[in-house]
C-alpha cells in the first residue's frame, strides 16, 4: 500500500512539474518557439530527463498525465481524442526508451527493468548523455506523431528534426547547469550557513 | 544502495560543484589561502607563479585574489633572491591561534 502511495505521489509530482514547465514555456518563452510545435530552447525536456532519473519508468506516466492536463485544460489544442492518446503514448514511450537505452549504455546504471542509478558516481557527462538520448528519442517519436497526426500533418523535415533535437538538449542540459549554479549560490547564503552552525552547536 | 529522493536531488544539484570542481568567485580567496596553508604545514612555500600554476582560476584573477588577501593581512610576502614567496599573514595566523585556543577550551571541557 505504501509503495502504491509513493508511486502515485511520484506520478502526480512529475505531472505537476511537467504541466508547470509547459505553461512557463508557452507563456514566457514563446520567443524561443521556432513554430507552433518546435522550440530551440524547450525547458519541459528537463522535467522529462530528471523525472526519469529520479523516478525511473514511472515518470513516463507522470509526463503523459502532465501533457494531458496541458493540452486538454491549460492550452487546449484542436486534437482529436485518438491524437491526444497517441501524443501521450509518444512522450511516455520516448521517455521509457531513452531510459532503457541509457541503462544499457551507462556503466553507472544497474538493472534494466528497474534502473538503479549510482548517484554518488554520476557526473555531468552522464547527464549530458541522458539528455542527448532523451532528445533523440523524443524528437524522433514526436516527428512520427506530427507526420501521422491528421491535424498537424507535418512533412518530415531534417531541419525541423535538428531544431527540435537542439531545443530538447539545450532545454534539459542548460537548465541542469543553471539549477546547479543557483543551488551553489544558495548554499553560500548566510541563512544556510547559520542553519549548519545551529546544527553543529546542537550536536555539541 | 537505495537513497532517498532528497539525496538524489541533492546529488544532481551539487553535481557540477562536487564532481567538476566548479570554483566560485567567493571561494577562490579561500582556495588560495588553503593552498598556502597546506604548503606551509608541509614545510614548503609557494611563489606567486606556483599559485597560478595550481589553475584555481585565470592568471589575472589569481593575482587579484592574492592582492586582496595581502591587503586584508591574510597573506604576506617574503623574498628569496628574486623570487617572492607567499606565507600566511598576521590576520590568518591570528585566526588560526584563536581557533586553536577555542579547540583547546573545548577539549578541556570534554575532559
């Protein structure tokens, strides 16, 4: 029962952040949009990568749910129900495939069916690797969706594919770098240092 | 080993700093001072050039930090022929003595 609650929380948390980041992307980062579907700096890609690192394959359900909330309620798109389902499956499958491939390739991941990541030993290059894999699979599957979708009906264009790939990599990896910088700066704010000092005093 | 969500997030957010030795402007003074202190503890002395060779940051930035530390009394210069060596200055020595006394008091209390 506890495990079910834990997984539900993970899915809801991922869905919330994915919907939130899609909202931020469409409301405040519209300058980076190349067209309606492709962006050169796509920050929700960061949530896809980091939720998969934190929650494994269950993150796929959260991402699909977050996407559903966004395209149905927050920014309704003129998709048919079959297209919405296909789109949700597309993001979920791309995330699961990228995690699976990364688990196969990386030496810092054990078990493929339920990947256990060695957080103590991963470095920025491992993060870049998963960002790249995720970007490749997402761009590929998204293009299959756009080509199939009767509403979008996009003709395959290598240039669009490259732009989308670039947008996913920059969105996820740059956000990772920015989050690291902000965290390092926050750690140096006296309030944090005081907290450590208090703990030390209490221990004494 | 299974680690919690908070630990995973902490690992990811401090990854650049811990794994890639990402130095920040406010930490460079401390790093230079630590290098001088460690050298002095092991009976060595660093020259300005040797501090630059540690590649803590760019050459000009290292010289600026050394100059700041000298101004605040944390570093002093001693000359050996034509080479200028850096040693701990009166402020740093004072702070170390103060820390030493505090540690002595604490250890006496424990006993």
